[in-house]
């Protein structure tokens, strides 16, 4: 369809599309969009693939026999293909400037090959041929129906490469299509999906400038007095640091150097706690955070912008083989800024295992119990909630109908805090992440600063005539806002704490020359699989006035396999982009119909305490292999989840398996229902059969009693380097089995006490 025809049709459907806005890259305005470096051949294939996944469907056409209500919004949604709103161009920019993955080269090669007849024949076989000259065709020359059949075959192929290709294309095209914004900061699909966009109660930002610190802070916030930007005039910078009792040596010999008692890399649940404790004890602290700070009132609460600004690798992080989609925070406050508020204490059976099997006497001690109490009190953890969203209401009702155990999840927010957008930052600061608690303690003490946008390059450690090297600080880089160039700086310290998460901590330690074989190994991911149920506003057996995305995100929990290496059932936060990534695709029209049910489709997930392990290499590539027992536990979870959906009153339910399994509960007999449950609970997850997700990463620098089996000692200090501590989820000896925030903070609190003792001894020696 040519451009004039598209324009005329869009006008008929009363749809206004600003082409320039549609093609703009969604990065929240932080930087200019990257240039699309894909060749014309690659773009030809990408456009055809995108329009196969999201085709233009004219519901008014007499050839379309599917009955659909005469709704202009739905007609517009179905008619708009991916290319009509500029999605392929934006995907091209992602691939060119944002995507970091070992499959990037393979993806571009595949796009190029699909622009040739022989490459298309390799990927598509006889479906790329015709009985008329020229007999062989490139992918974009194939008719829409045949392209759809080919992509469907890739999703179920026995060839792993084809499944990977389908998975990466679906992930990129869907996340862009359903998060890209027009000139009004809206996505054209939102109305059709029943989605309101950002929280309508959110206050518009008020821009102000904190000149004393050289930081522009929109709407300010509780941390504004402690934020320091390095690309400011030296006089302003020195003044800002002096207010916290710090100084900087401007001479580049070898680098500008800030001096402090403790430098902490990372501001999440581990780094934030240690920063708060040390600063309140009177020690001078510098926190390095590679992410940026967004004040409460300046949060966009828009999925695409928030993912790009606040998540690791823009929310597009996966394992090397595409088998697990990984969400991790990358902002001031780390994961605590964008998590779902669940605040669960370390389970007793895990404490016993870490103490008895791993020899770690900290766990089960009075000191650890006190640490749990302290961090829960500081975060404001409480067990009640006044209002649940559709997901939690479904989970609770289904469990009660079936007699399954179900209980409240403690949260670090008040009972009347019902925000469904907290995965994009907390709009009112009532969620007790570290940027609202421990980091505020540090700033208010006047003894510390946070340097956002600073990426640690290596830990400095040297031999001072002792058995082990001694940590003396960190070299980091930042981007000069004036020149756009990367510049280097150094923090010189008495103690160094690395707390940049289980994915980044091992990378930093390896780049710093540490050689312990356990660094980067034993990574656990808490693999998650989901099931869904559709609850229409009318016609459902249970009349519930809720949506899937409004209200408290995670409030109810059930067990699948209790204790040990079991599994639990909880609820996710899914806005349109993530929802689309996970929703099965069997055809373009079927997929769009599934998406129109977004607001009334409830999801629950099963999370396994995994025995399976992975690793993180020095480049940051994540590799992971799911254990067979973990897969069995997830299958048990699938069985329970679909039963919960039916018991809660879903009119239709299914899983996210690539086959698109679903069942109309209203018309199914008991025999058909049991047959469906048996079928979906037997399907595997380990080989891209269905999306597997992870929001918890642990164990990649695990704690232990011997360097042969662990990366850090029982106090969190690296075996190889004195004065170098690790304080994040990477120190977990095993997977935890529940949301890790409380456990991370409790361990970090105990590690902070060890650091305080070290600093006191050093101060006494100096005196």
C-alpha cells in the first residue's frame, strides 16, 4: 500500500500520525537518538518482518468475516501496521545504538540474508518458491499469508536458531510498537487496549535548578542536596564536595581524585544501606551510580521512557541464548526504585541452609535477626493493603475457591499506596526504596554525596607489603555534558564497597584483576513463567471492577512446592510493552485481538527457587541453564495457575507458550478442562518454548567460608583484596526463593558493621 492510500485511510479512521514523531527514538530526551545504521537491504527485511508480526487488517473489508463491534478506535488499531507508524525505523535505531547482545551480528546477518532469494530459501524453504519465474523470492516479495506461515513455523521450529530469530524479532518489534510515543507523549494503541497511559494522578514536573551542587533537578527531591555532577566549573564542584567534607585534587596526575573514607559503587538495596549506615557513623562517603536520578515529580511514568532511563540495558537484557528475559534496575536507588514493593524476610529454611550447609554463622544469629528488624522498620514494611489490582484479586479468589494457601505479601509502602506504576518509579515517594530511606539518611547527615552517571571502570588495589593487596579506591568514567566526551576520575578511599548487582559486580571485579574462580559463577535467576485469564467487564462469572495495571502491584502469594527448592505464585506488573512481549503470537490478527483484552487480562506467575546456575563473563554476557527439577516445579506451578484462573471466574485462560494454548472455560466440559490442564502443564520451558523471565539475580559472587568455594568471606570482604567488600544479591550462597530486597538490605547492614569496625581501627592507627 503506497503512502497516499495510507494517508487517506488514516484520515477516514480519524487517526493523526506525525511521521517525524513516530520515527523519533524514545529515550526520554536524555540524548539525541542514535542513527539507524542498518542497510537498505536489512531495512527491507525488517520492514517485511515487522508488518508480518503486526499487519494492517481492515475490519471493514468484506473479506474479513470475523465479527467485531463497529468501534473506530479498534478499526484504527487493527488497520495500523508496524511500518505505518514508523516502528521498523525505530527498531533499526535500537539495533544500531541500544541493543547489546551476542546475537546482534547474527540478527543483522539474518536480515541481510532474507533480502536475498538464497538466504530466504535457507530460512523459509519451499515456502519462498513459486511456480512462476523467477521461482525464488526474497522475504519481502512473499505474500502476507505466506510470510505469516513462515514466522509461525519459526516460533515452533525444531531448529533452535529459527526460534531465537523469531524471539528476538518479536521482542524488539512489540516493545517498540506498544511503547513508541507521538508528539503528545502518547502511544496510538492505548485507547484500543483500554490503557490510560501514565498515572492520571501524577503531578506535572516543576523544573528547578540546584546551583550549589551543579545539578539540574526537576522538581528537586529528598536527595538533591547530595547529588554532584562533575562536568561543572571546578569552583562549583569543589564547593559542593566541601559541603560534605570531601575534596578533589584537580591535577590530572594521573587523574582528578576525590578523597573519602568509603567509596560505594551502586546505590540500590546493598549500596544504599551501607552508605546510610557509614554516613550516620560520621564517615565520609562517595556513592557512584552509573544510572541517573529522577526526582519524584519528574517521573514520566511512561513505560518506554522509564525502561530506557531506569532499567539495565533499556529493559532489553536477555541471556545469551535468549532463553530468559531479565529485568534489573539501573538508576539511583537501583532495583529498589523500580521493584514491586514486596518485602519478605529471609525464609527460615533458607537461613538454616546457609548456616548449616554453608557454614555461615551470621544467618540465624541475633545480629542477623536484628538487621532484619532494622531494615524492615527503616523501609516502613507493613502487611496490609486496602486495594488490590485485578491480578491479585484473581489470585486470592482462585486460591480460596480451591483451598490453596494464600497470604498477604508485606510491602515497603503504606496500606493505602495503590500505585500500579511503581515499576517506573514511585510518584509520591511513599515506597521505601533506598532513594527515599538510606540515601536520604546519608544526605541529611552531611557526610556523603551521590555522583549519578558515573560508571566504575576498575577497583584500584595495590600491594603494601602484606599478604593480600589492599583496595585504595575506584576509577570511574562520566560523560561531560558540554563536550559529550567520556572523562575519567578517581575516588581514593580507605574502604571500597562494590554493590552494583549480581550482573555488574562480577564484571567490575574481573576487570579489576581479581581471579577467584567463583566470581561470575553460580548465578541464580529465579526463573518465572506465567499464565493468564480473561475477565471481561460484562459476562464474567465474577463481576470485578478492576484492571490489570491499576492498584497495588503485588499483594498476594501462594505456594506451589513449599520450602526447600520449591516455587511460589505471585503477580506481575505488565504494562502494554511487556504484555506484548510475553503474549503468544500465532498470527497478526489473533495477536491484535489478544492485545485488545489487555486491561481485563489477569496474569499470575510461578517463580522457582532455582538449583540451576549460570554465569556472567567479563563482557557482561549472561549465560544460564535451567535445571530439570526447576522446570518440573514450574510445570507444577502452571497446573495450579490455570486452575486458579478457572476457579476465579475467567471466561478464557491460557499460557504464554508459543503454541498459543487457550481454553474457553464457559463452554469446556470437565473432561476438556482436565485435558487442557494436563497438556499445558507438560510443556517445557528450557528451549524457548515459552517466555521465561527474571527480576531477581543472585549468587554470582557468593559468600562462604573458603576461597575455593566462594568469592567473599562471611563478612563480605573479597578473599583476594583487603578492604574490598561486596554488598548486594551477588553474595547469596544460593537462590533465595522469594523477593530478595529485605535479605539484601539485612546482609548489607551486617556488612556495614564490619566496615565500621575497619574504619575505626584505621582511624585509631592514624591518631
